[in-house]
C-alpha cells in the first residue's frame, strides 16, 4: 500500500511539472531591432537608384515603429511583427523633398509589399513578399 501511495504521489508530481512551451522555430525577432542599411532591392540597381546614399531602416520593437531614410526623404510609421511576419503601415509618413530618379518610389513600394522577414545565418535582414526576398539589409 505504501508503494502504491508513493507511486501515486510521484506520478502526480511528475504530471504537475509544467513544461516550458517549445521554443518557437523562429526566435530572431530581438535581432530585428536596430539600424540597417540596404544592400539589395529587387528589380533595381543600388548604385543607380541610390548613388552614394542607400536607404536605411531603424526598427524599434518596443515602440512597434520603423523609420529611416528612403534614399532621399525620411520616413516613419508603425509596424506589426508577429513571429516572422512583418507588416509596415500603409500610412508611413515621409518628408517631401524633391527626389530625382526612381529610388524613393522603388523603396517605398517594396516596403508596402513586405509581409515577412528572415535574418540569415550571416546576420542579414531579408524583407520578404511571400517567399521572395525583395529587400536585404546589413546591420549598421
């Protein structure tokens, strides 16, 4: 009888231990914070679109905001990050300086298509539209 009671207590204690939930497969969101500099844009040449002045991206997850320079003007606005899903607000605000060329339009258009991100093993931030990387940044 004592063995049965001890076994029951042990089984009860073992079943009451709360297991930590499994670590999500994608745990890089903290690495998303900080300053980034664009090194690739889908459908364009960085040197031609942004001669000497590549766009930047600053992500602040505590405030759920993104800001930076789009190659010419400053921009800022709210973001939503859930797991590896990332969305930029449709209402990003920008300054209104005249910007020659198509760099600003290309960058801001790409930002609006982003729906996910990945941070590669070499630390590069890839902003994705579906399963295709449309923007790639390096940490600054």
